[in-house]
C-alpha cells in the first residue's frame, strides 16, 4: 500500500521508496523518509497530503505520496 491509500491519523512504517529519480530519492531522504521510519498521514488536501515524519510536517503531492510504500 502507498500513502495515497493510507488512513489519516494512523502511523505506518515505510517499507520502501519506489522511484527511478535519484533527485527525488535524495529529497525524500533529506526529509527523513526512508525504509524503517514511521510516517503518519495527518490530513489530505486536493492533490496532496500532509505527512508527519520525525519532528516535522510536510505537504507532499499525490505523485510523491504514491512513491512511498508503507
């Protein structure tokens, strides 16, 4: 399952990141988004969702959310 179908308010563990783009991989890693880390979908907006990773909250679009497998 990826973050686009994840339930709001529930904590998940990131299993892997599915992307062929190295820049996108590096960006997600800089946010603390990598395998084994907990992530929570805080809320959804049209075309994006707000996620909590470590001590931060980030607004990511649905394309990016689809690359994060939980």
